[in-house]
């Protein structure tokens, strides 16, 4: 049996909905403030553990403050963004 989603954690699915809410000046899970425009850059196939393991080769990405987010099962980008 697979574990259920942890609804208390931020997930990849929250990114686009939070961006849309930000443009609409609404509250959102990622606490984005109001924005007139949003750009989302998705680096597919790059997990937190591999990124940490190669931090010296990804100094720009590692310099961005933040926390890890969860994904869904199956762990495909299309399923996570749905």
C-alpha cells in the first residue's frame, strides 16, 4: 500500500495555483504577494538530493534560498502539475 499525500507540505501542484492567485491578488499556499506577471522556470528531472550532491556544479541554483517541495505518485511532471 502506498502512503497518502502529506497535505501539510507544499507540493509542485501548488506552484501554478499560487502563481495564478498572486496575479489575482488572492492568498495562496506559497504566500506570493501580488504580481502583474509571473514566470515559472521548471527544471525537470532535477531532485533536491542530486542537486545537493552536485552543488559545486550548480552554484547559481544552490544560491537561491528556499525549501524542498513534495511531488505526487507517479512522480511524473505531468501528473505533478495536474
